[in-house]
C-alpha cells in the first residue's frame, strides 16, 4: 500500500519558487489531505511573503465547493485588508478552476459584502471574482455597472463582457 505524501513536505513545496512544484503540492493536498490542508492554507493568507500568499490563494482555489465555507469564515472574521482580498481572490480562483460550479448563498453574500469593502483592493477583487463566477453573478454585476463607483463600474462592464448570458446585450 502506498502512503500519502507528507503534508508538511507539501507545505514546504508550496513555498517553492517554481509554480509547477506549488501546483503539484496543492493538487496532492486536494487528493490526500483536504480537511487538514484547507485551514493551514487559510492561515497563510496573512503571510507577508507575497509568493507564498499567492500560492495559498491558488491552492484554496483547487479545493472547489469544500473551500467555500472556510473562505467565507476567514473573510468575515478578519479585519486585515490583505487577508480579506486574498479570500476574494481565492473565490476567483475557485470559480475559474470549477467553471459552472454554483456558489453557495454564503459565498455570494461574501462577494456582495466585499463590493462595499473599505479597501479598494478588496472591492475591485470582488468584481473580478464575480466575473469568474459567471452567470450566477450577472444580476449583481449589472447592479455594480449602474452604481456610483466608476472604477467598479468599468470592472463590472468588463466582467459582464466575458459572460455569455441572455440578459447581456453585446455592445
């Protein structure tokens, strides 16, 4: 019988500068250690090392639906703008990796709340994430495109342009 890879070693590989090694590490986490890896990846979102933080965001995006609630809890309990932005970026990764995967009510509520975040980085990341979510996010993106935040409005229009949906007329 073959043993699963060592989780600590996988986290060491996640810190490797080579993105291929990082991807192999979080793919093995998804396969062998999903319950153990998600909280540890979330704990790395306040990491000052930008490349490790980005690798953690990519890693969380590989877990699909099972990561939605832990990401939401992290977003709701953190007051750190970097952590909150990383949570939203993890949702964007997840939506991109699992196209067509319905987002939970809780995940959509987080994205809705993030649109009004005091941090412009979080707010713009939310629009990008909604663009990745796709059809399910169209009503929210249409609302943002008509809102009074010009930067978000432009981002929302760009996001809508990428989504194939009957409510959206091509320009």
